C-alpha cells in the first residue's frame, strides 16, 4: 500500500486561501461552546470525507466522482477554517484517518458507501449542526452551503456512480 507521504492527492493548503465571499462577515463576539462544538463536528466530518476520498483515489486514480468531490471537500474545509480564523479560534488538530472501507472495499461498494455517507452528512447538518448555529447567520450560511453541496451535488454523483459501477462493469471514471 502507498504511504501517506507518497500519495498523489490534492493538498488542503492549495484550497486554504480560496475566497468565500458569500460567507464573509464580522464576528458577533465570542462563540458559545455549543457553536464551537458544532464547528468541530463539521470540520471533523469534512476532514474525514477528504481523507477517505483521497485514500480511494490512491487505489483508483482519477475515479469519478471521488476525483471531483475530494476537491469540493478541501474547499469545505477551507471555508470552515476561515470561520475559525474570523472568530479567533484555534481549529482542532487534524489527526483524521480515512474510513477503513476506503482501503479495502471494492469500487462498486465504495460508491454505495458514498451514498450512505452523504445521507448521514445531510442528517448531521439538518438535525445537529444547523440548529446549533442558527443564531450566527455567517456560520449558518456556510453550514447551509456545505449541507446543500451534499444534498444536491455529492449525493446525486454517488448515486449515479453506484448505478453505473455494478459488478463486472468498469469503475466510473476509470481509463483502463
């Protein structure tokens, strides 16, 4: 297996400076612990997705939709890190590991796992994260955009992949 240091993958640093004009705004003061906790959960979720999809790309180079979505996950992380910066908070240390399935599951299963992961991500935002930040419009706006990306883009892409990636068929995006 390829070591993490040798992976050919997007680096988060290349997205860290990306502008997110729609989420600009002045902080409204210090954040309550519940909001800081919600930020941490969102960041952890996005980091896990990034690491998982990157590990899948180590096995299936260039495979869609993972190749497209990994870049979106990096932008999501950058947007969350800008919130930390705006509020003068130190983000949690990134010790994220990919989901174990990314290292072993067949491609067809990975697409279905992606479907389930996006459904869980939407549920996390709807039931936990968005309600926790409702009093902070700048944070809620970013969270809503992240949730909508999962609901309207990522979920649909993984569903298409699961439909096309049936056993015995070429993985989505493979060039073999």
